[in-house]
C-alpha cells in the first residue's frame, strides 16, 4: 500500500520547499559541502548505483529486495514519489518515519540554505543521513537525472548499472544517444563493476569504451547475462536468468509485468552478484525477485467499480513497453486510456502505441503538474483525428469518472506521467 503521509510543517517542509523540483542546477560542489559538514554519511555505504532512461526504479527495488532476502540491512533511494515524499527513502523495504526525516532535516536545512541547495540535493542528503542513523550498510540508489553531475554521484559505488539509453531530457543530456550515454556513464567508478543493459549501437560502444578507460569490469546484458523463455501473465513475469558471476540458470518470477521487467530483474541479479559474490544463494535470489513491490508499474487494482491499471510510462520507450504488456495481459474489455503527459515529453510518440492497444481515450490534465509543464490536451486531441474515440476532460476528477463510465466493467489504464498516476492513486484511495 502506498504511503500517503504528508509532513506539513517543520524543517522537513522548509527543506523540500526550497526550490521547485523541476529546476536543474548542475554540479556536485553543493552536495560535497553539505555531506562534509554532515561527516560524509554516504562514505560507509556499500552501494549499487543505477542510471538509465527507463527501468532504473525497477532495478533498484529488485536489487534491494534480493539483498534484504539475503539478510542485508538496506537503504533504498528512488525518485520521484507518487503520493508521499517518504516513499523515496526506505530502510529494509519500509519508508522511513516522518520523525526520522524531520530529525535529519533539522540538521540539513541550515546547510542547504548556506550552499543554496536544490530540492533534489537536499532530498539526497536527507536520504544518506537517514541511512546512517538507521544503521544501513548496503544501499541501492537511483540517479535522479543523467548521472555524471547528478546529486547522487557523490557515491563511491562498488557497482554501477546503466539500464537503457533512449532520448529523454534532451535539453539537459543531449540530443543523440551517444551524448546521453556519456552522461549516464559518469556514475561508473574506476576499477569497479559496470552492469550494462541491452544498449545497442554506438551508445553501447560508448558505455563499454568509457568503462574500459576506467578499468571497470563490465557485465554486459546479452553476453554475460541474458533472459530466456519469458512468459508474461496477469500475475507477473516468469523467465530464465542465465549467466552472471556464478554462471548458472535460474527460473525466476517477478510480480512486475513485461519482457522489459525480466531484463530489469536480470540486471538487478547481476548487480547483486557483483556486490556480494557468493553471499547470496539461489533461493534468496528467487525469494527477493518474487517479493518485489513497486507501485505504479502496471499496477492492477480490481475495485468495486471495475479494474484499474496504473503505469508511469511517460516517454516513447516506456509507452511502447507498456503497450506490449497491455497486448499480452488479459484485461477486462473495453480498455479506456486516461492520460496526461508532460509538455516537455514527446507526447505524440507516447500516445501512439497506447492508443493502438486501447479502445478509447480520455485526455486530461493531472492537477499536480507544475504550470510550466502542463501539456495542451486539446491540441493533442486535435492531432489524433477521428481514428480513435477520444475526448478531452481537463477537470481531473471528472476525467476519472468519465473514463470509468466509458470502460464500464472493463479497464481504465492510467498513464502518461508520475503525476498522473500519483493523482489518480490518491483520489481512488479516498473514494
């Protein structure tokens, strides 16, 4: 169940309200200054650091789950959250308490004000301090944006994972895949291990070349590890994991849906193998993969009013992966898409694959989206022509009701952004 707690006052609220989260202010100097004042809480962590265009969070939660199954006391840091900020920071799989966050924030707030830290920098310092206070020894950390200059890249991670490379955040990371790969490869440590996902062509060559220059040991998906016999169903995904540090075959089951989630799980297993060689047995790997809980990733919720599916797919690659899953899983028909995409995303390329596997669409505006990132749903609808029954309902609550009525006893698929999914989850939890 999602954590819906909200801290409305105190040092934590002041810390997280310092600057809107969409503002990017590159550089690691502010992070290093804050962490030095805190006594470098990140320094004692044995860490897996995960970057990539898509799949980062799924790799993080799966690696964390495996490590917990093996008895490690883990810290997990992901972003963004769906409903409540404390979802981002977990110890042993549980969101940390508001009390701990507030206590950490009281020490970090004056430092953040002194260095003019961004929202994400403050949140990252908060996570590392919470981990130290909780006795965490092993951490799995998701990059916020890019890698090389991301606030999380103060970690000296034993293992780095690059899940995928695709065009996204081009205004910050570059307009070609090689430039994006170069930014994400910035998390690879000299002499450490780099686990690289199914990245083809020049971008993959760039990742391997940069890792080689650093003397990093490369574990390449498709060569060193692979997945076979993938079966996607309503309850999740079964697949055979092949390879890894111990060169064995494992039949694994993840509750996450899709062939892409089999790949993500394989990357997580490979990362754990590299972090703790010989320290995680096959049974613990199986248990960890099967125990993953990750809301908003083809999350199926059967309610009194019908079936709802929530997925944060927000860029073209994510939308294509989601469309593949919709086509494979037997959802009650009709399937009605409820969608709100951010203005800075390639919304036409997000809509196309999703419209191809749904029966109708309701285009709306997620209320939590910042004003400068709101898409023009009316223009998006006009671009569709009459190929698919679609309507614009800008009021989000009315859009939820409209989609539910259109679907009847079928399925409402909520997608387009974390904002869209989070807003829908929050409202349906209260309904």
